[in-house]
C-alpha cells in the first residue's frame, strides 16, 4: 500500500460516514398514528358531569329548526316533539353512541396512503378554507385562487407528517358555488393520492362530483365502492339548532357512501357559554345531535365526531386562533370524544399571527402539542393556517410538517427494555473509548429513535453567519418554491382528464 493511499482511504471512510449521517433514517422515528391520551385536562368525574349536562340539554331543551323530514325520522327513533323543538332522550343518544364505529379507515386514492383512525391514534392533517393566501413573492396576503389550492395539494403530497388533505383555502376566483365545489375536488384529484376531504355547498352538488370521480377511476360506481373523499359538513348551528341545507348534504352523502366529519364550531361567549365547562357541555350536546341525526338514517355510519371549540377575544369579539383557552378546550374535546369511544376530530394551530414569526410558532406549538397529547384522532387546521384562519401559507406547511414530526416523536415516548437501557454498552464506553460517539448502540439509535427536521437551523452561529443569517421564513420560502417548481405529479390519467374537462367546467389550467 502506498503512503498516499492511507489518507485517501481515511478521507473516503470519513466521507461515507458523513453521507450515512446525512441520509434519511431507514426507519421513520416519528410515524403518524402515535398514541396520545397522556394529557387529560378533565377528570373522570368532570367528564361525566359535562356529559350529563349535554344529555340534559338534548332531553329538556332539544334542537330547534328541525326540518320536517328529519323530525319525523327522529320521532320514529324515540325523539319527542315539544312545540318548535325536538327533544332527544338519553336512550336515543346512547343508542347512537353505541352503534357508532370506534375506528375505521379513511381511504386514500392510493390504498397504501390510507389511515386507520380511532382509539388514541393521532393524525395531523389540514383544513381551514382560508380566503387569502400569503404570497410567496410579495410576502403579503392576496385572495386565494384555484391554482393556490392545487399547489397546496401537491405541496403537502410530499410532506410525510401530513396524513390527509382537506382544502386549506377557498378558490375565490370561481364564479358560482357549483363551479367552486367541482373545481375544488378536481384540484384534490390532480394534486394528491392521500385521503382528502371537501365541502358540498348544496346537496345537489354531490351527484355531479361523484360522476367526475367515477370518470377518474374509469368505471361508474367505482367511487361508491372505494370512497376516498370525505365530506366536511356542519349540520348543527350553534346554539342548538339544525341547518337544513347541511342536513340535506348529510343525507346525500349517506346515499353515496361518503364518510363525513360532522363539525360543531361554536364560539365562546358568542354562540356558546364563555365558561369552559359550559362551552364543552353545549358543544358536546350539539355534536351528539349530529351523531343522532346520522344514526337515525344509517346506524353505525362512519362519522368523525368533530367537536371543534373556538374562542373569541371577549374584549373585541374577534376570533382567537391561538392561546391557552383554545388549546385546553380542543384537548378536552378530544378527551371527551375518546372517552365516549367515538372517532374524534379537533382543531389546532389556528394562529392569529399574520407573519411566519415567533407568535406563529408559539401559538401553533402550544395547541398542536395539547391536541396530540390528548389523543385527538384527526387534528384539523394543523398545517399552514395563519391570521385566525383567514390566511394560509406555503412556507407554513413546511415548518408545520416539522412540528408534527416532533410531536409524533414526543408521543412515541421512551421505550424501556434491557437493550434500550444498554448496561453493557455503558460499561464498554466508560472503560473503553470514554464516549458513545460512533458506537453500535448510538448508530442504531440514530437511525431509529431521533427525528431530524427538514427546516430547522441547527448550525453553529458562525456557520449561520456564513450562510447569510437565514431565518425560518426565508428558508421555507425557498424550499416551497423548489417543490412547486416540480411538474404535475401525474395522478390523473390523461384520457380521463380530457373526458372530465369535456364534461365539466374545469377552470384549472393544464399542468
């Protein structure tokens, strides 16, 4: 061996080690679906008291503005009519809870991307329906467009820690509600194969969208057999009344085998009590009213019990997306839903910050961690939302993806086994090299136990300075631009796309 080959080999070996360290872990150290439930803001006695109050509200006060056809259906299941209100007795409520599935699959168009929800499994996803988008170029807000929705869909499609995609913005450039609903689903169809969710403004919009989805699959009835789009519906309007248009959408979704999230979104001190306990009792009653309605038509139908407590600033009446109150309320809501054995949906990360700044990170981190630790099964709004749900950010999606990964890792906890304790490894290191760097146990843990964020800056100050002192916002902006510069992912067959464009008023330009 020549004298010159030894340092060459050492440099080569060092380079291989550096490349190995830089490579992504072979085993995901923080996969979605980790178990929550460690954070329990309510005691057993307190949960029972809130539930009892909710039952009393439904039994004595009942629901208002009940459409005649729904009233008659509820009466056949034991409800009572009292003037203009329909009272739901505890026996009916408890029958609906008992029949409801405690877990089920949310299908992706790609079956490998389906997720199993229920129990204490935690999945972060999206939502929000923002009317403004934080522009990548100007750094200011502008009206959201259909192109934005498609770009958000294909951006999150590349993010491992976002489990499903619900439209995060509204295409304000659509001329009417039917065009909006059709083009929203088309953008989801083009942009991702994860489980997705959308909203139907009116019940009559469901059928044409089902036809479009069948055309994408190449067979009539294909979607009904494998429903990979979930509906977001708010059939109950706070305080304590049904909304007829949304009720009709629910029935049309049941007819077409579309799983749904029935969402209650009361606001403290406005449409629900300002006291946290009173708020939880009323919003629980309202979400149970949605469950009873679904049960009356289709017992055991897959419904996400989406009780989303929202908070207003009682000084001004403005919605508050971030803070301790909204964090504990959504955590408590998840705890109550899971206690009842229902698939829980809550919300988090609804920051009031307009910029990608310290307020953004602080408010998102508090509420996302609380919802995850409480075991919320589907945690909505958790990616990219800004400005109290009025805005959404491409850069925010990337930064929040790292936040979700850290929370999944926190939920995974500490595995305590003889191998993990590693008594012999400690002895060997202490009596040998005097450190754990490069040891077999360390290398194994590096691949298995540590989450490495994509966007966080972990450089030393001198290196950060040499790179131009980048901040999180600018780093995420450049990465988002790179990802959005990639071509259309090709999820929609070209011939199917041509047929859909010929049949429907599709406003998204060909990619």
